[in-house]
C-alpha cells in the first residue's frame, strides 16, 4: 500500500505541473538572467535568419544597385501609339531593345541605366513620356567555402547579403570566424564582420553579394581576442580585427548601463614581454551622451589583441530588486520590492488582487536564486553513462533530473487571506509569481471505467464524481481511494476530512495482485496452523 500511494502521488504531481506548464511559458518568468554574449548566440541568430533569403531590406536604391546580366526591364513608351517593351541584359552586359538597338550597361548603376535607356529610346520614338522599370532582378552563382556546414556554389540575387548566402549552405561550423570573413570579388577583397553588422548595425560590414563572388569563412582565432566586462549591457569576447577601437568594442557591447562608472574605465594590456600587465585608466564621462552621435570621441584609442576592458559600477549604486506577477491578477507585470520587507500578500495587493477567474490554490512561486543554484553531483552524473551508475547514483540522478528547480511550496490562498500565515513569505529579487486560470473540473484517474475530467459541482462528493466517470472499475481498491489537492496534500476519500475543489484529483488505485503462489503458501500456512491447533486439542482430550 505504501508503494501504491507513492506512485499515485508522483502521478498527481506530474499531472499538475504539466497543467501549469501548459498555461505558462517558462521563458517569460524572471529566470532568464542574461549571460555574456558569445559567438554561438550570434551564429544561432544567423541561422534563424535563413528565412530572409531573397527578401528586400527595402526599396532598391538606384544609386547603389549595379545592374548585370539577367536583370529585366519594362519600357513604357507613350507616343502616337503607346508601346510596352521588355528587355533583359545579355551575358556580356549589354541591353538589346527592339527597334532601338544596343545599350552598354556593364558596371552601371540602376540610376545610370535608367538615364541611358530613356535617352536612347527618346531618340528613336521622339516621345517625352518614357518610363523605365526594373521588373525582375537577376540570379547568379556565389561560391561559399571554409568553416561552413558544406562548401558549395549556390544561386543568389543582388538583394541578398553575405550571411544569407552562407545560410544556403547550412550555416557556420562551430569554430568559425564571424569577423574575418573574406568576400572575393574580381580582383578585390572585401572584409565582412557579422558581429559588427548585428551588434552595431553597420550594413557595410555585411555587403550585398554580386555575380561570381566567393565567400571564405576562416576558423575562429581564439589567440587574438578583445573583451569587455562589468557594467555593460552585453559582456562580450570577440576576435580582434585590425583597426578595432575602444569605442567600437563598447558599441558592440550595446553601450553603457545607468550603473556604469565612466570616470575611470580600465583597460588591461599585456606588454610585449608577455608577462607584465599594463593598466590604462580613461575618463569616458562624455561618451554616455555622444557614443552614437560623434565619430570622434575624447580618449578613444586603438585596441590591441588581448586587451581586456572593464567598466566598474558606480560607488554606492543599488540595483532595484523586482518580482514578476503573471497570469490571473488585475495588473500583471514587474514590481519593485524592498528586500526583507515585501511579502506575497503585499505584491498580490499591488497587482490588484486575484481576478475572478484565478485558480488561487494552484498559484506558484518560482525562485530564480534556486534555479541558478548548481548541483555538482548532478553535473558529475550527467557525464556518466546510466549503465555505469550505482543504484544510489541512479536514484539520485532520476530524482534530481525531474525536479522542478526553483518551485516553492506555498499556499497562496492562506498567504493572502491571512498575512500572518507562515506561507506569506518574504520575496526575493527575480522571484516570479504565476497565477493560473481557474479550472472547473475534477480529474479522476485509476480504476474507474471512464477516467478523465469531470465538471466540478460544489454539491458533489467523491462518489458522485466516480459515478460520473463510469463507476469503479475491475479490481478497484475502493477503500483506498484518495484525493490529492493541487499542492500535493493527500486525503483518504472515505474520511471526508477535506473539501473538494476545482483542479483536485481523485485516484482509485488497483487492488494488489495476489499470485497463485501467494494463495497456496497462505493456505498452506493456515492449514498447518489448523493442524497444530487440532493436535493440541486432541492431546488435551487424551490427557483428560
């Protein structure tokens, strides 16, 4: 019976946690402390951008777009008889227009092409109303090689950038450079820096491709990096590129925080002897307002490979503590708290209280600090194959791996109704309170004929719900039927020392199976006892 109850309890617990998980996305709780940005996150962003291939950033700029073989034009001519002419640039870069002739458009911008076409057509048709439209952009071949998933030649258009073409071959390998990519175009080499493109928005660092381009992705150079830490929005370590400046690195880290002390920003630099570390301190106070406004900033300096920048926190700066309240409250959102003073009842009151549709007793508190706590033993076991674990290690691993980290056992109804209750605990920074939507059913599982959810009725007891679920099933252990509340408390159903509420679960366990061997041995034991008793009686009779 003991094991039967344990199994049933685990079933109910998993069911309720699944129900809550179905209502809330764990990513919206305060559990997401930002970690230092690394190139793997940028690579993931790049791979997710594969759907943008061929889409336009905006209208094509006629001053920048270079026409080429395959571009199609529509020419509208209004004269004594209106005419529409279609023409495509030939492989040699010339445009052949019917009744007009050939126009050389090699290496011409779209703006220049429009003017040349209009002039040539006007000379033939003697019309003032001539309009030229680029109706279809060309497709061409681009080769991608180096540290990419595959190396191949793919089709592209002149509206696609380098990163979009790389995605066409499967994206980057794990140890690939994002800052030293080379774009070979005829006799020139164009440098591509995708970190700068995504973090600063420098479009020149991720140019559009052209016919015949070759993209080469080199391996990541971890021996030549620069790094920034401290009070910045994004702590990053990136490959060093010749020409990198302090302002470039700070822009890539998304500027400063309100807590950043700019009076003495530290740069650690390893001197040429490879042993001595030089400390450079700069006053960047002026940068807070002018970082993105001015191209020339005071105290800006060229960085060297290995430089480490540290922005310290302002003295006596206190970061506000906050919690998130989500779900069925009147005003869900983020609320500041006073550590050591603010309790659950206080924050629920500030959120306007529970909605009429709130499932108060199923509300949960997730503690971020507990989610971030590491378990050294669990981490060790993750590296071991399960077949190599001892029984105790396997039990520990199974228990901890399925644990809902950070979930606090709190009775919210008691905490709010009675502020002096032990459930009305003090809140901590980054706690999340989740109030699910009210559930209007009782869940019935186990040995009933139709297990599932049954509509809640305040006048029903557990037998009524079992009846609605088709009644007790075969070999149902009726006397051991029990009720499990949303927080895990269990009550023997027939004791009636509880109140059924929406979301509760009634579980009817099976009777314990009795094998033939058990019946035989029990019968044999009873028979032996009877024989002994009879023998004693006969002996006593004889003595008389």
